[in-house]
C-alpha cells in the first residue's frame, strides 16, 4: 500500500497565512509597547486584519474539507465504473455463451459465421449426440448434463486453435472452421467422432456415447442459414445411415457418408 503523503494543494496559501499571522502578532506586540495615544490610531486596522485572517483560515479549512470530499467521491465513482465495466462484460458473456458448457450459444454462432463469410470461405460441422433421449430417460437430466459437458470437453481437446464451438440445441453442437476446406473439415469431424466414441462418460450401465456429424463448406459471401441447412441435411443422412458417422453435404445438399 502506498503510504506517501499527498502534496498539500494549499501549501502556498498556508505559508502566506502563517506569514500574515506572524506580522499580525508582531504588530500587536508593538502596539502593546506603545502608549495609548499612539496605539489608538492603528487599532481599527489591526482589528480588520485580525478578522480577515480569521475568515481566511475558516475558508481554507472549508476548502480542504471540500477537496477531501471531492477526492473521496472520485474514488467511489472510479470503483463504481470498474464494477459497471465488470457487470457489462459479465452480461455480454452471458448473452453470447451457453450457461451449461461455456461455449458460444446459437445467436453468437450465427453472428460469428456471417461475419466470417464476409471475407473468407468457411466449413461448418454440425453434430448431434446419438440416442441422447435414452440417457436422460434412463439416468436423469443431471447425468445428461454431464454427458453434454463431456462432449464439449472432447471437442475442445480436438478442434484446431482457429475453430469456434457452439451449442445450437439441446444435444446439438457446431464447430466453425474459418478458411478451412471441406476435406480438412471432414478430417476434423472424423477425429471428433473417434474421440467421442473412445471417451469414458462413466454412465451407470457402462455404455458409451457417440454422435453423428454433418459437414458443409461454402465460399466467401455465403451465410449461416445456407451453411447450416447443408450441414444439418448431411447430419440427418448420417443418422439414417446408422449413426456414429460423418456425412458430407454435396453441392446440391445431398448427404454423402464419409
């Protein structure tokens, strides 16, 4: 903690007041040594000077108090501003992130994808946990939540550093790969599929968890709706094909199993 004494803003005024007080005291001492006839002449001036000095001292004290109050109010205002900045950041995070997993929510993913499409190509992976309803129905929603969190942990461990993960539905997720080709995106999807398949989710019956994947790629100037629609159609092709697999969207939106 800084214990340095702050500079006195009224140092010059204090020195002037001390000098005036000394002169006033000296004049009174001189007056006391004179005879009454001589001292009667300057008495009104000394009285006026004494009143002026008393008033100036009072003004100086009040000014110091006002400055101290102002400094305290400024410190409190700075603390409030920091708190408001913290709350604003917290609100922004909550508005753009899924509360269960901490990844981006659907609205944030849509905004992110459309922003990237302005200047570059983009690949999109959509994945859905296979038979997730069975997990909730058999073991309860808290277990289902832990499975969702485990899936996100697997995704984070496997995706490239430039990727973005989002939760766009209850058990549905997206992985955004800016500037990636469809082929590279398919390789990422396969790595994610294998990671989920091998992960120990510690379900009560010892069963595992898998997911089905749909992959789309579109060039710069496209939009989220088109990319998601193609990837989602490919995802359902993977579901129809037996689940736990990756399907690519062709140029006409037809699902092509990998």
